[in-house]
């Protein structure tokens, strides 16, 4: 029993209802021990000439994944940043943006300070 499809809408009608929803469940990021990763977000300006930096710590990821995340966050905020000692540093005060972006990616967050 073959059915021809004239559009993507016809093809989408075969998908389960859950697959067509935009608000799908976010996969939780797991750490090395199997529990959900909790990322600490803090604002730091020590030994930086008074300039503020948003610091994200607590990642249990490989360096490539951290570099990719850092690139994504830099584009999101429109600023510079770096990966240093398993931390991601983003220039400026972007704590709220970072919290929202991390939650969307399945991380648990905690604001410090």
C-alpha cells in the first residue's frame, strides 16, 4: 500500500503528534558520574583591570565541546571570550543570557554572587 506525497505537510501527517511539536523535551546533560551537570555562573573582575567577565564553571566535557560552546556563547552575546582551565569566560555581564542558553542546552545552572 504505497501512498504518494505531494508536499512535506502530507509527510508530516504520518509523524506522531509529539514529533511535530516545537517544544520537545530537552535532554539533560550528564556528567562523568551520571548525574546532571550543574554549571555555576558568576561575575568576576579580579585581576582584570576592573573589567567584568562572566565565568561559567563546572563543565564535565572534553575540550572540543567546551570550545564549541564558547564559540556559540560568544556569538550569542556579541563579545569575546575564551576557554581556560575547564572554565568558559565571556567578556561583560551576561549572566542572564548564559543562564537561559545553558538551560536550553540541558544544563542545570546556579547563579553565584
